[in-house]
């Protein structure tokens, strides 16, 4: 993480999930990182994408502590106890679409609104965890309607925010980041424990990619390996 200043501050949103926890642990072990703040539904301040007010309130509380050099939104949902990804049009419902978009799109949109102002003006990177299956051009198999659409919408929101944020903070870098297949609860029903890699490995790869980004990369959709992905 040598592109970040010694003593940099990091903020992980969705820190209770598999990838979020791994980000927190990895950054805590980094001697250059002075502080890691992890937010989730039970943290203080609390961050809950089902409660819009909590997003702005959390950002307001953290604003008083100073700027962050690295902000990562790691929250996301693919399935719950109530639903699995849709395989066909006949599976679509308001309930699943709304639940998926709330976590994967609406919550992160409010994160962009409230937390982008917390980025350091010399070196500030904000990444939202997206997914390659959110690429419209790369969609060859179909299915997973809500998840694909929610990530595609997230990418558009991030790209649009990157243009606006750059006007006031030219050094800021906002990106959508594809983590690849990671061995977490999200991927387990889809052989993630067989074809995925441990969260700690995925996080190290993503952090190295974020470390290499510069202001010219803002608004990009990149993989954990630094590859530019099609929209």
C-alpha cells in the first residue's frame, strides 16, 4: 500500500460480511495503516442499508474524526433465506428486486452521496464491490436478473459520481471493483467453496489493485487483478 501515506486511515462498510471482515483484518495488519474503521448493522456508529437515515448519520459522526484515504463498500446480497437468484423471467417479483437493489444499489448510492466527502484530498480512493456479472456486454448466460441488474445500476451510479466528485476533489479515485469468486456465504450455494479462493487472498489482490490506481482511473470498472472490465 505504498501509494497511500504512512499512517493512512481506512473505512470498511459492510464490515461484518466475509469480504468486509477480511478487509478489516488485512488493513489492521498493515503497519502503514494507522486506523481501520468498520461499519455494519451492529457497529457504532451503525450502518444499515434498510435504514436510510443511518447512512447519513454515520457519515456525519465520522466526519468529525477526519478524512479517510481508503473507503470500501463491501456490503452486498445475492441470496437470502427467502430467495435465490432468479433463473427465468417467471421468477421475478417486486419483493426480490427491491430487496436486492436496496443492498446492492440504493445503499451504496447513499454511501456515494454521504461518504465521498470524507475522502482525503491528496490521496483518496473509494471502491464499491461490484461483480463481473453486472457487465451488460459480458452477459452470455442470462439469469440472475436482480443481481445482474443491481450491479449494472451500481456501476452507473459510481461512474456518474466519479465525474461529479472529480470536479471538487481532482485527486479522488472512485471505482467499481470485481472481487472474483470468493469463498464466503454469498458464493457457497454456487460451489464457491470449491472454485473460490479464501477471502484473505482475494482481499490482498484487491488491495494491491487499489494501491496501483491513480486519479486517471477514476470512474473505472476493474477486476481484482486490475483488468478493465466492459460495462
